[in-house]
C-alpha cells in the first residue's frame, strides 16, 4: 500500500465571500437578452414588411437647389454633358447644382440643413462636395494615441524579495524542472515505485533531490536561515530546492511532485505548493512530498500564482478571441452585403428614373419585355441583398458576450447595421412606390410575375443544393440523414409550385430540370459556392460532433434566408405552401439543434 502522510491533504484555504445580489455577468446577460429580442423584432418586421415611418428619415431641405429648368448642361466643368431623354438631370443635395448621373454617383451623410453630419442620412452629392473638408457636425473620438500608449507599457509581475543574495541568484524554475525530471526518472509513473521513494527518502538523499547550493548535513551545525544551533530537539534537514541545511521550523514538506490523475499514462509530472491556489484539489494517487525552506517556498508560491494567472488569462483571451473572431467573420459578411446594396440601389433608382413606359404600350413587345426583365431582376436582387443583410445581422444573436466591452461592441455594431437597413429599406420601398405611381397596372403585374417566378426558382435551387450538401456530409461523416430528409420534404413542396409557375410561363419543365441539375453540380464541385463549409481544423479536432452541429446551424440559417427572401419578394397569398414548408423546416432544425446538445451522432438526432 502507498505510504500515508502524517497530516491530511489540504488543497486550498478559501475565504468564502458574500456574493452581491446582482453580478456583472447577470447584468450583461440581461442586457444581451433585450438585444436578442430586438434582433428578433427586426427579422419579424422584415418578414411582415412592416412600414417604416418616414418621420425617422427627414429629407434634406431643397430651398438652396438651383431650378433644373434653367440648366441645359452638366455643371461639372470637366463633363458639360448636354441633358436629354437619356441623360437626365440630378441635383447635388449639398450644393444644389445640377449634374448628370455619373457626376452625382457619390454619397455623403448630410443633416436636414445640407451640412456634412456623420449622424445624418446618406445623399447623392457631386465630387467637389464629396471631397469637401471634414465633418463639421456630430462627434468623433480618436483613441489611437491612447491605444499605442497603453500598448507600449511594460507590465511585469512583482518580483519576490528574498532574504539572501544567493536566493536571488537561484533559478526556481530550473530547480523545479530538476525535481520533476528526477521524479519521473526514478519511477514517478509507477504507484509502487512512488511509494518506495516515500519510504527511502528517510535513509538517503538521491542526487536529483540535491539543489544547486546543496550542503551536506555534516558540514554545518547551524540553520542557514535562522542561524540557530542544531541539537537533539532541532534536527537537520535539506531543502530540496536550494539544498541548504535548515531546521524544521524554517522548512516544511509543502512541495508536492505528482502525476495528474486525469491525465494520460505518459503525462509529465508536475510540482505545486500545497494550500496555494494552483495545487491539485485532491491528493493525486502518484505523488511525493518534498521539504522546502521558507525562502524557496515564498519564491515558488509567487511562480505558482503567476502560472495560474497566466492560465486564467489565456482562457479568457481564448474565449475573447473566439467571440471576436466570430464578430469579425460576421462583420466581413455584412460589409460585403452592404457594398452590394450600395451598388445595386443607385442602379435600381437609375432604371426607375429612366423608365419610359406609357399606359398604352404593348405588353409583349420584345424590347418592353426585356426592359421589364431587367427591372424585375434589379428589384429581386436588391430584395435579396436586404434580406441577406437581415439574416447576417440576426446571426449575431447566437453570440454570448461575457464582458462589458464585448457587449458594447455588439450593441454598437447592431445599432449601425440597423440604421443602415432602415435607411436603405425605406429608400427601396420609396422607389417601388414611385415605380407604381408612374407605371400602368398591367406592366406592374408583369414585373411582379417575373419576380415571383425568379423567387420560387431560386428557392427551389437553394433548397435542392442544401439538401444534397447535407446528405453528402451525413454520408461522409457517418451520422444520420435527418436534416437531409427534412430538406427533401421542403424541396418536394417547392418543386410542385415551381412546376405550376413553369407551365404558366410556357417553359419546358424537363429542360429546366436539366439546367438546374447542371447548375447545382457546378456549385457542389467547388467549395466557394457551397452553403455548408465546415472548418477543417475543428473537424479534425472534434470530428462528427462538430460537423453535425455546424450542419444543423447552417441549414437553419440558410432555410431562414430562403423563407425571408420568398416573403419579401412575393405577396402573402403567393406560394403559400412553400412558405409553410420552409417555416416548418426552420422549426424542425431549431428543435434538432436543441436535441443535439445532449444526443449527437445518432440516427434520430443530428446536432
């Protein structure tokens, strides 16, 4: 049996403190819950096409605008293009001069008094007003200098003060490395040999337990710390760290060499000072206690506490790095979508402003049909971009901030993107209203029919591709095909309504199927066009559990996006069965994620 210690093992002496009624983490959690509810409201408002109050976006004053009837040429001296039916007049909202479209393709935020304001609304301006000096209103703060100042500070832990000059020269980490390596070489991985070391240490001192300043007991009759003389009641002991001869009052067996119980069989031995934070909570099965003098114990305690602090800091930094990495990835996706909206919205506006369709124009002329297709595509693309923006912003809801700084960053990001969405959605709906005012009803119906057909076709292709990706991943990583089955049922419903739309447009269904299959096949060949792209590093680290959970989360996001796009493009009564099937699949995928938290990789649950 293993030798028993004289004193019971006491890991850490803790002083319990009374916790406050409301901690910082509780406050962060409460505030984040409110933010998550607001994100849910944004998704719901977009889904239901809730009107945006025009009072939230007051227009700039136009009293300073130059009358367009007095101008025949672009006011840009380098352009001077003559206005006509194809080159229409556009005002710069800042200076009020009249330009052609190319000379007013710039954007700048202005107040209602047409002054540059970072908190204002974006308007089209000319190049001169775009390049005009810094913002004069609003508030900006530059923390660059403060950041570099704080970054340049050199912080170092307080170094322990030792009682002698020799102790200051002692390398404690090197001495502890000597002890752990010697413990391992002497049989620290064997329970029987560890017990024999405990017994034999009273008879002889092995070389690996002799410190750099080792002194034989016979070489001195006085303790090298308290300088009291040894005698019958004051025995000699060697400190296993420094090697000096000390008395029992100046030393104790508080240094433990051990192999962690929860480690692998070939785990390296470790050291710790007992009763100090960082030591094992329970006495390990394989351990050996070593005597250490008071001076060495003080130095080792500082190192141990520093190691614990470094480990805790590393965990915090890793968690923060994870959430910051997630925020960065989502932010980059949102930025790409914003750039598409910034590009597409002026094009859509240009199409509407240049549209010349009279009420009596024949509806089926090739040129008119081509114009309507271009306009319908621009409208559908812009609707897709705005929906994708909502879905990407909603993905922030999955994050869990743990610090006040993370919460503040997320709230600022959400506020900025919400304002961008509100402003551009308002402009988009205003352009659609203008289109309705200037276009005959039969032409509007034709445009909407084109948009509807493109919407159900896009939903079918996306659902089909997503289902195939889910099936391939389930087969590759050997987990159940439940997600693929859910998507297959949705694909069947969407396919039925697409067939009806194909027949109404007098197109060949079989030919359309071949084109869809060829398109999906090309998308599956390259990873850049896939909906689900698991991380290779995380797949290697966590295997099936990670892939199945990631698949479930991605499918839920993509299905939500398909559903919202269909709702945004089409009226409520159009494609009702497909919308219901997509909404039902979304709920099933959410339920599947909750089940995956406890059961992963089975036939009934794909987490």
